[in-house]
C-alpha cells in the first residue's frame, strides 16, 4: 500500500469516529454540512458510518479541515482556560 492510500485510510478511520460529533458541535445538519463541504449527503453518511467510500485523498483532507478537525482527523484540543 502506498503512502497516499495509507493516509487516506487513516483519515477515513478517524473521520468515522469524529466527523459526526464535529458536525454536531458546529450545529450543522447532515444536508447542510454535505452541501457546504461540496459532498452529497450520501457521501457524508458513508464517511460518518465508516463504510467504504470513493472520495479522493484531497476530498477527505478538505472534509477533515472543514469539520474543524486536525490534519489527522482528530478533534482539536480545547484552548487553555476552556477545559
């Protein structure tokens, strides 16, 4: 497996865990989040469920950053004083 495919797989695994909660923290419905991220709602559901998805690495990276997650698809730590 090449490095790009491995990165894509790792991001998708992290998104399966953190995309739904991140979307919820943003107060976005599934339809609104998908539209704003440039995806179909079915595509976003597929990512959130951790099912196999056909998104490119660039699309997965875009979704990760759109949801406010780190570049590795994990939640950002709370700022100091907000914990």
